[in-house]
C-alpha cells in the first residue's frame, strides 16, 4: 500500500499521480517476482491487489498521465488481474470446506474428502495456469508504462499565472467522484438475490479504498474511513464467495444425484438389494445439500449485516465524512474554486443573440450527499462531454470536472432520466470577465451568470444587461440547475 508524505501530496497533480502509480508498479513487480516460488502462497494474491490498485490509480488520474500508455496499461492490467480470479475463488472455497470438517459426522467426512480433493486440484490447475504467462505479460505491461510515468512535460508559467493544481486537489476530486459512485451503487442493492448489484458495489468500494490509501495520513479520520471501507469490502466479498461456492456445491450435488440414480438403477438390474438400500440413504447428496444450506445461510446472515450497516440510507454519515476528508484535502490547495453570481432576467437581451453560443444538454446522476452532473456541450469548437461535481452553495463553490470518453458518457447518460435540462448559453465578454446568458430551451427561463476572480469582487451590471435584470438569484435554490433539472419542464 502506498502512503504519501505531506510534502508529496503538495506536488503538482501530474507528479503526484505518477509517483503513486510508479510505487504501485514497483509493488506489482515485487509480487510478480515471487510467483515462481511454490512456497509463496501469497504472491498471487499480492500481485492481484497491486494490479487493482494500479488500475484504480491510472483510471482516476488519467487526465494527468500519458493518454496512450494509460489506455493500453489499463487494458493489460485488467487482463492480468482477471487471470488470477479462478485461483482465488478456488482457494477461498477450499478454505471454507476445510473449516467444515469438524462439524461433520465421521461417516460423512468421506464425501467432504472427495470434494476437498476436487477443490485442491482446481487450486493447483488455476495457479499453474495463472503463473505460466503472468511474468511475461507483466513485463510487457511494465515496459510499456514505466517510462511514460517517469517522464513528462511540465509547462513553465509566468509567476502571474495561477499555479497548477497539486495532487491533494486531484485526490480530493477523485475521492468525491468515487464516493458518489459508491453511494449510487449501494442504493441499487435492494435484493439479496441480485448478486451482480452487490458485486458492482464491491468493485466501487475497492476503488474508493485504493484512492484513499495514498492520502490516508493527511487527515485524522482517514484511517477510520479506510477501516470501514475494508469491512464493507469484506462483507460483500464474503457474500460473493458464498455465492461462488454455492454454485460449485450445487454442481457437485447434481452430479452426485445423477451418479446415485445410475448406481441405484444398476443395483435393481443386478438384483443387489443390499446396494440398493445403501444407495437410498443418499449419503453424498445429503452431505452436499447440508453444505449448500450452510453456505446459503451464511450468505443470508451477511446480507442482514450489510442491510443493517450500509443500505437504506444508513451509510449517510460515512459519505458525509468522506466529503469532509475531501474538503480537508482541497483546503491544502484552493486554487480552483468557482466564484460566481447568478441573476434572474425577464427575457433574452436582443444584443446577446449575435454572441457566440453553446448548446448544452445536461443531466444528474442519482445520488444522496453528492450528485454528479453529465454535460454534452456543442459549440464552435466541437463537442465536449464532461462529468462535474459541484460542492458547496452560494458564491464560492468547488467545481470538480473531468472529460469523459464517448462510450463512458453513453453508458452513464440513461441514469440521468428524470433529472435533465436543455439550454443555449451565450458568451458575452465584459472586460476581463465573461457573462454567460442561459436561455433554457425546455422552460420559460433566462439566467445570467458571471465568474469572478475573488469573492469580494464588485460586479458592475453592464448597460446592455441592466434593463433585463430582475434580481440576483445566487442564493435561491429554486434556480439551481439541479433543482430545475428535477422539476417538470414545459416541454415534458
């Protein structure tokens, strides 16, 4: 696990992201070197975890990394991690079965012994299969990624320009996005039989955990939040393991039932009443059925724990604490706060209709404490697809934005149904500032916004705008874009 020092957190975002990725690459390299040792049973697990941490880092900070190398490395690391999955599932199943030995009657342990032999064979086969190509494929990944991580171009800016964002701010943004995603994922976990929804929540919880680890010691609450994330990950992971095990036990039960039926038929044909009576006891099937029920029962108990601690809004305090941690990180570098005022207009000023305009369609992803905004903006310079999270209210707010690939935008956009709006934005320069006049296309509303250099900057309304001004609406929640998006529009 990588933990940055305070001075390292304050490095430029490009340097900090590369530093974390390089150290994770080193951890993966060390784990991969141990794979060849048959006595090192933890090497495969350590490599898998290092690769997942690396993937989470590359994905979260790809804006600050080499695009091509990052894209290819993400794909390679994903394939490598997937290679280790079968071995891990077999190992977990084997450990669970070994723990059941003492609870079985001696007469039933022969069935368990046969099952253990089968799982041990699976473990050996899966480990051999995973280890055979891992070293070579990891070397290819490392060769492709290490040099782009170690070197990058940094622009030298005049002292009068705003300094580049530090890694603390980038980490704050990444944590907010991952936290909002986890909150949405947990909200979708409503049915104990919907294993896919739980599995997705577990993946997102891991991602949030891996993004928290490098900045763990920067706030007092970091270690406690990490411990809670580990418990959540373990809880859902154990549920997943029981589901995988139950599938294996069910397959074994079906095979045992078929073998028993065939043996009974043979006993009848050969007129062997003693074998027939013994086979009717169905010992193997009963043992397997008992193990299957036990695994299912444990899974149900784990879901009850998940429901009691995390579902149905019970995790609101956890997400509020993540937000506070992100605030603390951002306070280390507050160079990119959004400072703006908003005004209600009685209509669209005629003079702005000749100004440059952008067609905007935006929607909000489901969420609780924080809600992400998706935006498609089409203007003279082309189309931009972005995902944004705004934190705070009033004049000064933090704005966290990342550009999205088209495929990712298309995947997320359907989730914004019921929380969308459309508007045309006119950009009108006013000295060093720019007025943004928003003409809403789905309702009768026109708003004006202006971004300011400081919170105490005095706004002078220009002559062309004054006749159209109704009042300032900066603090009026009725005119927040989220509120408007969630209300029925005139075109609905």
